[in-house]
C-alpha cells in the first residue's frame, strides 16, 4: 500500500461537519459492510470517520496519583492502597499504581487493576504509608481511607496498550497450564487469543497515517490522548502498540476492570476506542479490513521460552479464531478469546455516538508514530547454568520386565533414588523411585512394568536450571531424567545435584 | 439427570457401570471421568427420572458406589461478565458459547460442574452453587 495519497478531506473539514451535525460516522463493522457492498472508492467518498474499539487485558497500565499533603506532612517512602504497593520513587505524595501489582494480603485475588476499578467506581480505599521522617516532613505513618474525590490527580498513564494484534496460544504438553493467555488445556485442547481484529484501532489505520502523538481517543469510558508509541511497539510486523493517558476521574468502571488470571497474576481490562478520519482512500481501505484478512500465529505456550521463540504450530486469521474452531495439524481445536468483542463493539458505538452528538472532535497528530522499531530480547550476558552443566551422565536404567527385588538391590548398592525405565531401543517409557520399590515389595509386586510411573516428567539438556527447578517443585518430585528429541536418556538431574552446585551462589557461573 | 459416581478403592476395579447398563439397558452416558488406582469419579447422565431413576441410583449404592446428584448450577453474574470468552474454550463439555451478539451463553444441560470456567474467568463472574 502506498503511503502518500490524494487527500479526500482534512481533519479540520471533518470537525466542521461534526460541529454542523452532518458528519458521516460509521463503526468499523459498518464500514466493512459498506465497502463490501459499494466498494472502497464509494466508502472513502461517503464516510468521514470510522470508529474502532478494543477491550482486553492490558498489563502495562497504571495510574499516577497525588494524595495531597497531610498536616503534619509526610514524605511517603512506601505506600499501599488496599494492601497493594505503589511505586514511590517520586515526590512526597505522588505515586504510581501499576495494574499488575499484587495485594500483599490477597495475592492473585486482588491487585493494582482492582484498585483502579474500585477507585473509578467511587469505593473507599484504605491508604497506608510509611516514611523515615525528615525535618520538613516529620510524619512517619499514615493510615486512612480515601476515595477518588479526595485525590488531587488520578491520571491513567499506560505505557503499552492496544496491541494491533496478538499471537494466539495453545499447549502441547500433557498438563493444564495457566498463563496470561488464560487456561490452556493439555494436548492442544484449546486455543486462546486476544484482540478485536477488524474492530481493533491499530488495524484500522494500518500505516499510521492518522494516529499519532496527540490523537484524542476514548479511554476507559472517558477522553484520553495518545502520548506516543507504546513499549515494544513493532509496527513493521503488525504488532504496533500505544502509550496513552487520560483523567481517571472522568472514566467509567464499565470500561476499566480489574482481573485475575488464575495462577498467573492480576491485570486491568482497558477499553480503548480511536476515531479514524478517512482522509484518503488508503486509510479507507485499511479501515475496511476484515477479520479474515488479519493473520496471527498460534504459538505453543507449553514450551517455556520467550514469546517470540515459542514454536508456531499454525497460522490463522481472526475470522478463523472467532469461528470457535481452528485446525492445528489435522486436529480441530476449540478457540475462544480473552478480550471481549462485545465490549469492543460497544466502545465503537459509544464513540460514534459522541461524535454524532458533537461532543467529541478529532485531532491531527502533532507527530506521527514510528513505523519501524527494533524489538530486542534481553541478552543474558553471564553464563547461566543449564541442565547439561549439572546433570549426571552415568545413568543407571532398568527394563520394564526387570524384577523388583533385583532393581531394589541395585538402587541401594549405588545409593540412588531415581531409575528411568527404557525400552529395547533405549527410549524412556517410565520411571521408578526407591519409594515405589519399597511399596512394591510390601505389596508383593514382581516386575517393574506393574509399578513404574508411565507419565514421566523430563528435562532437556539445554533448559535452564531455573525452569527445571520450578518444574520439580511444581510436581513435588526430586529428580528428572534428561532426554533428547528421540527420547533417549542422556542423564539425570536431581534437586540434590542442583543444590550442591548452587550452594552460596546464584544461578549464574 | 446428571449424577456423580464416586468409587472407593474397594470397588474401583469392578465393572459396576457396565453391569448396570447391561442389566437396565439404559444408555448411560459418561460425561467426565477421573479414575486411578486409588479411586474413581465419574459424572454420568442417566436418561431416566422419578422412581426409575431412584431404583438405578440404589443399584449403584448397593454396589458400593457413592452417588451425588449434580443439580449444580452455575451462576453467571452478567453485571460482571464482559463476554470476553476466556471461559469458553477451556470448558470440556462445550456448555459455554457466544450468542449471535457475542454475549456469553450458558447451556445448563451440558454442564458437569467441573469448575474449570470458574477459575478461567478473569473477573470472577462465575460461581458454582
Ligand atoms: S463448570 Fe464450567 S467448564 Fe465445567 S462443564 Fe460447567 S460450564 Fe463447562
Ligand atoms: S470468562 Fe468470565 S467475563 Fe469472560 S465470558 Fe466467561 S464469565 Fe464472562
């Protein structure tokens, strides 16, 4: 798509029409219908503004708060709202409350996102603060109750909102995993995705011709502004993001919801809507993009790697995802969203209404957003311990038809606790522990195949010790066979090996 | 009628369900199963009501299986629910889905009260009664 195009109308002209009450405003869904029936040229000519919307979990969100000074005053060095800690590396009574901060008493049940929702709904919030006391700020403790009306400022400033699109998630492992992409069932049991697709603001001005710094938007039910690119903005690959701000006092808790992801953490659902002025045909055509034209990858979250290294198992469109079923390999897998399409739609309708009623005017950006940005991973410069650095390579194994008593003797003689069981080709098929053997002898079982655990939790040589230690803790086990792609056992790693290696040091060498 | 059958270690290896199906000729459908060497739990749907249903439940009890009627239900608080969909694909029985206007819909008949959706909902809109 070409960038510079003949201008059909300017933002100023559109605002004149809004003032006169004769602007033509369509939601993105209506724009798609019009473009399908009459073509882009006609749609571009007729439509002044297309409204968009999205409503999803946006973890990089938070609010700057100013509490005002008490008498005697305090220079708060630590501060909590409903037991959720604020960032206090700011002036005496300024603080930043992040959406993912966890309550120190309720853990995953309540956090920054919930406090923001409670503030917006006008609820009373417990404020607690501490300080070391200075000559000018002598007070050292505060415990009181506030509502949003008591604050001088409550300004939502979200460093990263409104992802243009987002890769979907599935899980190849044999256990349920709980992620920021929701509950993922074992063996590709489901697919979870996020994003409003054809309603999503950054999909509707794909080339950033109208959206930029200073763009006025719908934010959390109130009015906000784009203040720059969001963190991890990566527009060249279709993963643009926005940094936004708005007055929390004028927002509505319908469009700002605290949320908890089971066994993951807390966040905030944020509603964002952006008006797209149809200044040329190019913008009209991206504003008419449909779900079936926006593709994303489905990635395997069962692999504990960084997001862009998780294996891609399928490539689909938002239309596929929204149909409720997608295919991975030859398997049909149910899919569902984490973000609300219904709310996204509602937001595009509300914004349309505001504009039609002459309550909301469009802005021309003061500066465009970058259209290229490098997206770098964090390089770990110190060498980290991997499984291969710690595992023991001389592994004693057994065969499924070995006798229990024989094997028990072997374990005692060698002083080991874990015995991988392999088949004739050396592939791992089970594991027995000294505990299993003791039980087997007591119950008169004779051969290993009767007692071995067939669902073996394993490790790979190149995995970091950190990840493997967590896996052992999670399954409450003390040793893992290390296997390669072909399921051949190349070693064994135990909690003892790890702690011996780590006495007095961190996970780096 | 949905019923949860709880097998103790003593009966877990006996083919209780198969025998009752054979004896009654009823199409008892297994909706959910968790079985291991120590115990077993099945949620089944028994296509029967009233006195006949009670007779069948009695047969299970006689065979040493504990019986709980799954009257559930699940309650969705539509003031909190955003119709995000996070509960839909994790549901093992497809009891949750979107309606035509993308509002969450719940099919009570299919639900086996497994709680998966309760945990999957980010805004705690679902409670199991
Ligand atoms: S409890 Fe929820 S997840 Fe489980 S069957 Fe019922 S609706 Fe589905
Ligand atoms: S996960 Fe919760 S909020 Fe989302 S659709 Fe289901 S019940 Fe509604």
